[in-house]
C-alpha cells in the first residue's frame, strides 16, 4: 500500500508541474526598451486574438531555457533563453502568437480541469486496487493501481497535446489576421526540432509528451502558413533592428562576460555590440570600459533615450550619481511616459544626497508610480523621499505598496497599519492603506489557517 501511495503522490506532483509553471521561482527582468518592443510586436496579435492590448502583457523571465508559457491571467512569459535563441523578431512573434492561443483559449483553467479528470481516474484505481488487496488479491490490486496511474497520466498528456495543437492553429490564425508571415514560426520550430535531434529525444512516439512531436507540428503548420497571403510579407526592418539591440543587451546582461566578448569582439563597432560589451564590462567591474562603450553607443544614437539610460545607469551604479543626472534627465525628456527610466532618474537624484534634488526626485517618482504601480523599486525610492521630508506616514504607505508587490503580506500589513495612523481618515491615501491592510490580513490569516 505504501508503494501505491508513493506512486499517487508522484502522479499528483507531475500533473502540478505540468499544469502550473513556477513563475514566482523565476526572476522577472524589467527593461524599458524590451518592454516597448514586446508591446509593439504583440499588439496586433493580441487584437487578432480578440483581446485588449492594454490588458495583455508579455513579460521577460530570466531563464536560459528556450521556453515561453502562460500561467493564468492575460500574461505571456518569455524566457531570456528563447529571446537569445531567436534569430529575428518574426521568430519571436511566432512564439508570442502561439502563447496567445493558450490565453484566448483559457487553457490554464482547462488544464486544471484536465488534471482533475485524470486525478479522478487515479483515485478510482487506488480504491479498486485497495479493494482487491483487501479481498486477498494483492498482486492483482497492485496491478490495478499501476494501470490506473498510467491511464491517468496518459489522459492528462493527451489533453495537454490537444491544447498545444489548438494553440498552434490559433497562433497561425493570429499571424494571418495581423498580416504577419509565418516564416519565423516555422523556422523556430525547426530550431526546436534540431535541438531534439541533438539531445537524442525520441521522435517516433509522442504518447509520453506534453507537446506533440515537433515534426508533427511542422507538418500540420507548413500548409497553413504557406497558404497565407502574407507568407512573403517582409518584417519591418526597423523592428528587426530594435530586436537585435534588445537581444544584444540581454546577452550582455545574462551571459558570462567572456562569452559576450567572444560573440561581440572589440572590432565590432555596431550598436548591438556596444550594447552587449557595455553590460559585460559593467558586470565585470570595469566601469571605464563600460562607459567607453556607452559613450560610443550614444555617439551612434545621440537621441536614443535607451542609450542615454544605459550611460546614466553605468554612471549611477559606478558611484557617480551627479554625473548620471544629465543623460537620465535627457532620456526622461525624450520619453516622459516611461516610468522605468524615470525611477532611475529618481534614484540618481536621491543618491546625490543633495537636498536641492529631493523635490525633483519626489515629482519624478510620483509620476513614475502613477504610470506603473507595479514597480517595487520606485516605491522604495519614493519611500526614501517621504522619509527625508519627515512624512513617516506616507513613507510607510510607499513601503506597504512595495511589500505588497513583493509578496510580503506581513510587512505590507504592518506598514499599511502604520500609515493609517498618520494619514487623515478617509482620504485617498488612507483608503489605499486600508485596502492593502485588508488584503494582507486575509493573506496572513489564510496562511495561518493552512499551518504555514
């Protein structure tokens, strides 16, 4: 019986691992330039899927695995490894289109239903097996249990493969409706197939897989894509230029500096190469060389807010916040609605420790959090501004916002309760503190009831 229970536990763990991706265990990478590109290339696909581009997000995850996924809600998660593996923006659009098929199809919810259905098979097999064992047929009972587990897993995997095939077809439809070629989608599938060949993944049987065999997916999609009137429609070259910049920036940020310098050697004077090397040198604690690369990038793109942001970031993180102010101010001037860059300017203003800069920091950071309330670092900086002013109540409210975003309900609750003690009752800030406190209380009570 113990062995049967272990198999049941293993089945449940596998199903949960397949149906709920560990988003919180991975790091979200936020970058203004990357998020702007993701929004632009996904907006027509989101509209084609019948969704609102203002409500759907494409989020970058710091994970070297070549993967993208959805995990509930209207959010598509794209791993850094996938962006780096893509050769062009059209390949990335093909991946996003597929994942939007999961979002529009409500596949996360139906996956839970599929897992529940498979779980019922598993439980029934346990009951039948236990009854047989109680009647004296021990081996027969164990066999019933084992076959039940296999049937349950097979049912769930078949359900998952059907969802993947459905998302493939939906993605192809969204590309067509957006007048975008499917060439990138097919070429990326071929990359995945080559990877399977290199890893010696069996290609003759898809029964034990969550996804259909890549070769089968290619066969099913090739005719669909080739029949599209937009098969030969070229990608906007400006979009591809922006993609190569984002990709180089990402490589410089996540890969080992020696590998970055091998891919982008000093003789390469292109903008992507300057981007990648600037990050590589900055991470390797060579601030002078990093600044040289940033200056070279700004020389190539003098009115590019993201190049100016990079220069300001390097100066700020090298202990020169006053020198970081001019490029960051210029970047904010060029992109006044970009809260991530604004929060960097606010940080630099506070880091100067010059009281003359604090009023500007407060204005910049308040604007930043009004445009993007989901930036815990901006809330942290704003909390520092309020603390410098002696406004402890609003400093506590900013901390409550920060802890709420970071998934720290106890700290959020304590900060919100402290804020309510110093803010006039029923004002907007007091009501916001009350909301955070109530949600945090419920979260803490829920964990306490579960014994966590």
